DNA sequence: AGGGACTTTCTCATATTTCGAATGATGATA
DNA sequence: TATCATCATTCGAAATATGAGAAAGTCCCT
C-alpha cells in the first residue's frame, strides 16, 4: 500500500468523484479505478458504495479516511522536516579532529562559520585517537590523511606537508642527519600509532622502521618533546609552521622529504546524499585552507640548515 | 513510497542490520538494500550512515523514524479497526423497507437478531418511497422485487406471491372478475407507482393497464381501501395472508395469477466486499423467511372462491 | 429522448521490483 | 595473526505491478 494511494483515496473521498481525483493525480480514469480497487482488495473492505456516476464512503471507508488523514499529516510533517534538514544546514554538526589541528586551525574559524549558519551548532571533539566516525555518530572528521582502505568518503581540504624537524639546540648537540640511515644515531620521537617513517629518496621511497627513543600518545606530546630538544620528530607543517618561521624548530634532511603525506582531509560517511551541514563546513574549510594554506610557508629556507651545520 | 517500505525502514533502524530486517520481511539482502536505497533516493536524504557491516541512523533518518513510527501506528490502528468492522457485525445497520413489511415482518424479528449481535444497532426507515440506497446512505433495503435495471445487488429472502384480492363485501356487491378483461367493470385500487398489472394467462402474459378508481401513495392505503370494500387491489401475500386466512379478504381470478412477482429481496450496494453486518442480517432474514415463509399459505383454498360466487 | 460524464473491464506496453550470484569489507574466532 | 562467517552492495535476468487507451454499461441532465 503506497502513501500516494492513501492520499488518492482521501481525495476521492473528498471529491466523491474518481475521475476528478484521478485528474488531480495525473491518472487516467482506468488507473484511478484500478488504484481504488486494489486498495479495497488489499484491505478486503468495501471503501465506497458506488453509483455508476459517483462514490459515497462506506463505514469502513470513513474509518480508513479518519486514520489515513492523521497518518498522512504525520508523514507530511516528516517530509517538511526532512526538507528543512536538507535545505539549510542546521541542527548539530559533530566533528572529530586531531587535538592540535582542531584547536589551532579549526576552532579559530568557527566563529566566522557560525555567522554564515547561525542555526547550526558545532560539537567538535579533539582527540588523536582514531575514532569510528560512523559508530560514534560523528558527521565528519578532519584527518591528516584518509584511511587507506576505508569505505569512508574523503575530500581534500588543502595541502599539509610533513617534515622531519628538531629544535636548534638538539641539532647543535647531536648534529644533523643527512640520510635516513643516519637516524639510527638519533633520538626519534613519535606516537605509538606511527612506527614507520617513509622518505622520498633520490632512488624512490625509503622505509625506516623507527625505534622511538621517546613516544607519547599524541601529536602534542611529540611537539612538546621536540621543542624541548629531546629529539627528531615528523610533524605536519600546519602544526609547526610558526616554530619553523621563528626558528624555534628547524626542518632537517630536506633532501629526503617525508613521503605519503601532503594533504589535510575531511572524512565523512559514504552515501549518495551528504548532509548539507557537512558539505557546508567542508566548503568553508576549503576556502580557509585553499591553495596555498596560510601555514604553507617554505620551511626549508626559513631557517637554512646550512647555517646550523 | 509504500507503507511496507516505511515499516521495513523502522525495522532496519531498530535492528541496525539490513539483512536481518530483510529476513523478517521475507526479502533477499539485495532486495532489502534496494528498498532502502530507493527510499533514500525518493527522499533525497541519507537515512543511514553505512558500514559494510551495519547501519547507523543519520539525523535525517531519526527524523523520519520518529514520524514514520507515529504514522504507522496510526495506520495499524486503522487496520485493526477495519478488521473489527469486518469481522463482527457492529456499528449501525441502516435499513430501508416498505412501510408494511418493515412493521409487520422485519420489526418482530429484530429482537432475536439483536440477541445474536448486541453490538449492532439497527436503524430502519419504513417508507413506500423508492429510496436511493447509496445516495441516502442505507446499508440495505428490503424490496418486494429488485429494480429491474439497477446496478444494485439483490438477494432473495423468500417467496412472496402477490394476489388480486378484495373484501367479501365487495365481491358480494360487484361480483367476481373471471379474467383481466373483466377488470374494466371493477374498481381498482393501487399506488401511483404501479399503473400496470401483469397476469399469467393460459396463453402467456397479459398486460392490463389499470385505471385506478382510487389510488393512494402507500401499500397501507390500498390495503385499508381494499379491506373497506372499495375495490380490487394487488397485494403481497406477506401483507394480507392473515386476512385471507380469516376470510376478511379473498383472492380472486385465481386462474390468472399475478405475474412478475414472487420474491421478497434484500438489495444492497454493489461491490466485491459486502459488509458483514449486511450479510449477517440477510442471512438472518433468510432463516426467517426461508422456504416456505410463514405467510405462504395457500390463499386459493383458504376461502374458496366458489363459496362466494 | 439524447448527449455527456462517470466507472469499470480488458489488453498491451512499460516500470518497477525481486532474486541469485559475485564482490568488497568487516568482526569474531582460533 | 590468519581464517571464516556475515554483511552490504552491484549487476543482469525474470517476475510482478502499474499505466494508458479503447470499449461497454450506467446514469444524470437538458
């Protein structure tokens, strides 16, 4: 039984005329008759007492009409609300972001975003844990790189190179690594989840399995540790661009740039119909991180490595 | 959009499992997936965030679920009520009957009928006017004979011959007609709606166009007039059987019985699904008027015409 | 008495739905 | 850590349902 059939039935009841109701629905008289007949067959009830020229509700028809009217009104309300959900971003946008990026690059723009969409509330969780977007009910996440074999959708927000960096004090003490093989003599800092560093060498990708001297559970931890001169770490430009610019950190081993990186992405559940609030926020972030992002300084020349060597 | 699809959607939402919901509805996984997809396409909304192994409601899905739940409950109530209407005769049974038959042969049995179906109330209008059953909202009518070319349904309740009769006093005064051609010398009584009498003669049907000496607008009027010896009239056995039995009236011209009569019928609106209250009442009346009806005495020998001649 | 409008039935063409098998992905289990 | 079972989706083919058009029967109105 289709909603449309019920709606048609209510119209027939109101008009008392099958053909007229059929015309309203763009139906031929035969189709109209057939719809009504099949409705009666499905319910095994006579809905109308029929003359060859008109129809009068039976008691059963009246019963159905009463209930169908309420049910259809309910569904109309649903459609209206769905349209509202779909037309204008509203409700709550639940975002997951890693700790630093959320605090430093998302939060500062939220005020402006909310000016565009006052009806849309933001719930942002900043954690370096890899969250289950679908299972935990997030609308989207902002990630340094999309999960390689995930069925999630991903959209690139902007470039975000990663660099191997250290504090000037550390370089002064331990010297500068020239190639990945030198790393064995250095203190490496990172997070548990990233035990392998990939470099682009002149002869292709170089895989370095890292034995961390120190590791924590967040990007902020490795950031702090690096800044304190505890060793080398791989950081996103978006995280350390100010430190590189100011010379508090320096990038090293620039002949071997970090491979397999380069983008900051929005990740969201798959499906043909992305909710407009997600689309709106992604569009907004793209406008902020658009080419080039404001953090995309040339870190290699900001503090020439040669000066430190 | 089908009600069944909405119901399916609510089940999927409850189970969080498309295949399981599909099994409940006897659907293959592919059909289940297709249903959900087409629902989303129709609404242009993502209803579930999908993992390859499970589904989680989106905000839009939650909106739909809330409303669909109410709407479906409403429709379930409708179905339940329709089933009740259909299963047990209840509500009001609106009957039209001619004046005498209703009073004399329907009313006396209503008490017994109501013992069978206490929930069913009876509204009976006794009138000799030919009512528009459908237009005036009757469930059924009891008629001496079904309309010849009507689309109404008719069911025979019992036999009810009609006879040409008069009072003994009238016969004594005017003599007894022997054949239809004698009628021209007699006073004929009837109602406006029946200007023609049909007789079965030995050589086939004889049509007699009646010039009423007296006519009224009801069967009761012609009954009274006949009883008062004002003339001849055609009456149903069910109307005058007691008078014939007691000799207050006598049937005349028995060699030419009234043609085109013989049945008392229930008439009701056409349709594949007759309401149970109508069926119940018709069945009940058939049991009362069943072969032979209690009024079906042999009127020809109750008061032999020869005695009067 | 006649014309127009209505409902219904029939047949046939078209959409839609469904299943079965194959694919890709995930969680549980050993 | 690897295997297995389960899940959702896609594709093609068959089954089903839906729709229009023509024709018939009925009834109202002029």
